[in-house]
C-alpha cells in the first residue's frame, strides 16, 4: 500500500517505513506529526479525492541541512560582486502508519 501526502507545498509518494526529508516542521525529535493523504492505492484499487479517509502518521527522526549552494551576483564592468551561501533546512521523518 502506498499513499500520496502533501506537506510544505509539495507532494510525496510514501509507504509505511519510508524515511524522507520534508520542509521544516515544528516539533522535536521523537514527536509524531500527521499529514493529509491525497490518494491511496492498494492492490490496484485507487482511492482519491473526497473519498480518502486516511491519515499518514510520521515520527520526526532528525533535523538536517542540504548541501551548501553558492549564490554569486555581479554586474559586468561595474566592480560589483556579492557572494552568498545558503543551506536549506529539512526535517527527516519516518512514516509509521497510513490509516
């Protein structure tokens, strides 16, 4: 069985036991969070839309950061240069139950 959940403006296809990185969530390590389920599929039987009554329960595993990206801006012939870096934060969650 798998489900499609929505969080942080994105959609993810998940099954029980999956570990994934989502946008930063409020909470501490070990807390449980619930995600709305948009669609479920089991043995070729697909349920979507208003017929879905399931909720995906996940546990917060850790907080991680992505690899640093470098943002470099310049204007030609003007001696204007700006160099910045950015590391996006993520919450690593483990899907415990889809019911």
